[in-house]
C-alpha cells in the first residue's frame, strides 16, 4: 500500500470542476474524484495556514494544542508539562508518526515548516525536504522535479506515505507568464455582480476591494503580474479571479504529472491519493479579496478527495473536519486512531456506503481576526471578538450558507432564535474543549491579550489615515472606537 497526499495551499472547495465550478480548473483532480470519494462538506477546524496544518498533524483542535495565530504565544504548541514522557505525543501520535511507527516510510516535500517555524510538522516524517530553499510561494514547476525524483527512487516500494505541498493558488498568484490564461474568455463567477463590487468598494479592512494586497494597494512593491492593484471595476474583479484560477489549473497540471508517474511506475492501482488543502480564499465574501481572514465558508470550506483502492466512488455529504479526513486515512491504513485525537474516522461508512458526518462543526480564525464559526444544518454562525479592522463585521453574524454560500445577507437580526442556537453550541463546545486541554486557557484570549491577531498588529494608525484619505472616514471612526488602545500604540 502507498499514499500520496497532494496538499494544494489555499484551495477553496467550490473552485473545482467536480464541485460544479463553471471553469475547467481541475481536470486531473476531477478524474481522481470520479474514481474516489469526494467529501463535499469538509472544513478546516482552524485557519489559516499554521493553525490548520498544526491541527492536522497533531489531530487536535487549536483550542487544545494552543496554535491559533501566526505569531506570539498562540503560534507555538503548548507543552504537555509534567505528563510529557520521554517521547512527546506530538511525535508518537502525530499523523505522520502513526505511519512511521506502523513501519511505513514517510516523507514530506514542503517549505511550510520553514515559513512558519513549525518544526512539529516534520514529526514522524523520516524525510523532511525543503528542496527549493524557499519559505513559501514556490511554483509547481519548482516543487515537481523533487517529487518526481522521489517517486522514481522509492515509488515502487511498499508502504510509503508522501506529502507534496503545492503553493500555486496562494497569494500572490505567480504562475509563469508563458503559461497564459486558460480562462481569458471565461466570465467571472456569476454571483459576484457589479452590485457586490460596488458595495464592497465602500468597506474597510485589509484585503478589501480598495486594497486587496493588504493595508494599501501597493503593499507588495512591484505591480503583481496576475492581479490588479484594486477592484475598481468588474474587469479588475475578473483579473483577481483569473489569477487564482490559473494558479489552481497550474497545480492541477502538477497533480496530473504525479498521478501519471505512479501509472508509469505500475503502482497507481495500489496507491491511495488524497487531495486537500489547509484553507480556502475569499473573493468578496465578507468584503475580503484574495486572502483568508475569517472563520467563514470561503476560508474554512476546503476540498477533500480520496481515491483509495477498494473503496467505491461516491460523494460523501456529511459535515466533517479536515481532522476527520486525516483520521479516516489512518483507519483505512489499518492503524489505530489515537483516543486523544479530535478527528473521527468515517472509514466504516466509506466501506459500507452508509452516510456519516457530524451534527455541527466549530471553526476558528486567530491570525487575521479573532473569530469562531459554528456550522450546522444550513447555517453558519460567526462570533467575532476582534474584527481585523473590518468595520462592517458585527459581533454576531448568521448566514444561510446553503442558500447563500457567498454570505451576502446577514440574518442575525432577522433570525435571532437561530443565532442563539449557534451561540449555545459555541459556548458548550468551548467549555468542553478547555476541560480536555492540557492548559485550560483559550488561546484566542491569549491572542487578544497580546494585542490582537498577528497580521493586524501595529497597522491601525496608518490604516485609519488611509481610510480618511479614501473617503471612508466613517469606518475610521468605527475602528477607532472599537480599538482605541491599538490606535494609540499601547497594544
């Protein structure tokens, strides 16, 4: 048995052809989906990059492992303290560690541990390779040669687990110019109308329509090759979508090359292939463009496709965490899922064809905002403690993400009883998780106590000035009232 895990950074669930997207972004991934299981309702428990992969490799929610931010105390794993044995459970019970102890050869090709100083990702990987000397943003053509070489050397052996990390859909969208634009004649998604663009143009926040590169439009220096400075027209909106979708297609080409290599080696029929991501990307949802700043549908809903020998193709619609997919892969491989894990396997359901899934999910964002979401039924409830300088975000928001997946209408005021259900689920879940944690302190509280989300620190004062200069003084007033300590530099 062999497992290839294709980890495509920043890949949102609804931009795949097999999920109904109107552009032909993923022909190779779609072919895998036709032969495997497509989990249609998988959500990352913790976002963005560092919290998500930390949760996956440890099998635990960020509220328990402590990692919910990209800097500060909440960007490092919590110690086990007195209960820590000679070997840490972060190694012996890591996702890769379970395969290692079961006798598998484990390898990861990724610069993620370098980018986020997250050495724990490598726990259990016998080979941990950053072959590009980069810290993120490497194109598929830079990653692919090392992956193909590894398969040439080890692909025919038995019992290996290979993780290959592709960055192409992550901002900035830097697919080579010579690749062109396969979607030049394809329209942008129909939901993003001029009315949506015009409404978003008036909003505040990093990666908003007026500054989709951060806190100002030229924050990245040189003009981006596949993304405009702002979303001042529908042509610019299309360029933003095109840049992202071309990145997906470029990563999909690499996925096809890896699958073809498995076929050339004669091992494809005996190799499981998992395609998934760490988080999605917003394109106007909640006023955010080309980034991942909330605990919402656009950011947390990710694809998961598993082609496993002997498992019949199907679409699995149950609500699941990405941790559940990790636990399912472990279980299908005949390895015991640790009791300490938060991930739950659905391998029995996949073998029997029965439905499966959770009643609700709780999602967390602590790097761009302090926010948790509750996903259940048709709804997503959002509770915000730090708005990440998106002045239009209310403390409580509610969306029908089945009927309104792009979160265009906040129902919190119209359906207070439904919002209270979400708030109640969140309160009970938080208490339960803190009771199970080695440190009974919510790391989200730590983020707030240390001055807020990492990516907003020390940004408010200059951003208030930009808002006033661009006709959005009313949002400057709102943010100043909400965050007086951050504006005067005392945070």
